[in-house]
């Protein structure tokens, strides 16, 4: 998963998200150069949910479905 700035510059390239006990472990590259491991605690997850807001959280299933359908379509085109 890649995250971009408004200008289209790649800011973060997430390679994996795993769990270590109660924390999430995110591995990736920051700004295309710096390999990093980010640890996210349960409190941080709660803060992220508050940043998203109820409207976005309720819309997440639809966003995930659209992403899955788009990825599935790309896979079939490449086959």
C-alpha cells in the first residue's frame, strides 16, 4: 500500500502490517529511502479511529469492497 502527498509524491510504502501481542507492527519505506518499522499501540488505534470519524468508519466496508473489486479487475486483465 502506498500513500501519496497532494502533489503525488510517494510518502510511505507499507510492505506489511502484522500483530505483535496487542500492537500492530507496520514495516515499510518512508519517502522512498528510509526503511522503517512503526509500532502502533491499542491507544494509538483508538486515536486513529477518532480521527477517521463515524462517517468514514461506517463507509470503510464499501471502500474495501471497491478496492477489492478494482484489484481483482487488474489481476484478471494481467492474466
